């Protein structure tokens, strides 16, 4: 029993110190938070620096990515987009080119062929107009009585309609610019027909070679011009648009219809020209100023030739101009 009193006494001392080990899960959570914030601020920066068109492209891609990938179009594949790739293959780094950025195809035009086509269509229209006027004359009992005084032909300048005098049926009173009643009837019908075509008109008055001059100097020149203008007024009164008339001239006896007999009554006439496009352009260009250098006379000759549509320059002048 004595041994029991000698047992060693064990004292356990608990050391109180630092905290125990909690693991590294909090670091992962913090890293995720920082990454999310960086992604958020990067997204905000990209949205602020992206144009409206690129944003619409990105939106269209996310709405229909397969359609953009297969068919292309304005979307995420545009080369100006912030997303790389595009076109028919989204793995390509060279983005597709927008339709508006592609250079336009260069087109060539054959001006001679185009002008020939316009002139051909113009000639067909004038021929149909001639046939229409002839049909109107045949169908109208009033005009049918005067069909011998209406001469229609197609010339290089257009459709020419001539109203001529007959021996016993003049268009105007003698030596005056007053229209006879039947002449007014003819012009009124023509006004309605001519107003339906887009072509411009030219009107000229003619007399025969019978000498005529008053004490005041009034001659066949003034008489032919006054008769032409009286005919113009009657056409306008009959329904012709005033802006369709480009030229009204008096030619007196300068251009006879019957050159063998200058005193033939048929030479006293009114000529209405329905101009084709070539003649109309020439009339509109008449009197236009040409600015050429005085140091190069050959260039001046060529400029005049180009403006008038003719080759008025001599061959040696043309050759000299070509060399220069």
C-alpha cells in the first residue's frame, strides 16, 4: 500500500495560443470577386468605346449567330467590330467587308450607241406623229378640205409640217399678218396634237419673191416674221403650251419650196418643225460662249467644231491639234 502513495502526479497544461488552421477557401472567393469586378469594368469600358453600329452588329450576332455565320451580313463579322473573325467563317481574323465599303464596279458606257438609240427612238416617235396627223386630217371633215395645203415630211431636223397657200386660198390676208378663219381651224387642231409630244417646236414664216416694201421700210422680212408670230399665238390659243416653242423666225423669200418658180403661191407658207433631240440641242446651244486661249488658234478651231458637232477644222489643223 506504501507504493500507492508514491505515484507520480501528472499535470496537464493547456497552451492557449493562435487560431487553428481554417483552409484557403476564402482566397478563391476573393479572387472570383476581383475577377468579376475586372470583367464588369472591362465590359463598361467596351460599351462606352463601341460605336452604335458595332453594338447593333454584336446584338444581331447574339440574336441569330448561325445566320450571321452562314450568310454573313452586318454583324459581329464586320472588320470594324470589336470581335475578331467574321464572314462565312467565324474563325477567320480578317472580318468581312461591309457592303458600303466595297469599291463600286466601274461601268463603261458606249455614248455613240446610246445617242444612236435615242435618235432611233426619236425618229420612230416623229414617224408615229406624222401618221397620227395624217389620220386626223383624213378623219376631220374640216381639215380634209385643206389637206392639199398641209405638207408633212420627216427631215434631218425632225418632222416638218408646212401650211402653204393655194392660188385661190391664201392663209393670210394680202400683205397682212391676219390669219384666215380656215387657217385658224388648221392651227387649232395641230395645237392639240403637237402638245402631246415631248419635242420642242420651231416655227418659220416664208413669202414668195414678189417685191414688197412700204414707205416705212416694212418688207417681206417683217411680214414673214409677223405671220410666223401670229401663227404661234394661234397655236397657243388652241392649247399648245407656250414653253414648247423654242424659235420663231421670218425667212422672207430666202428659202423657197418651189425653187424653179420663186413666184409660186406655194412658197408663201408657215413651216412648223417638230425638232428631234439633235436639232433641239443645237438650238439650245446656239449663242453659247466658248472660252479658249488666244495663244492656241488650233484649239479654238477644234473647240468650235466640237460645240457645233461638225468637223470644220482643216485636216492639217486637226493633225496639229492632235500632236499638241
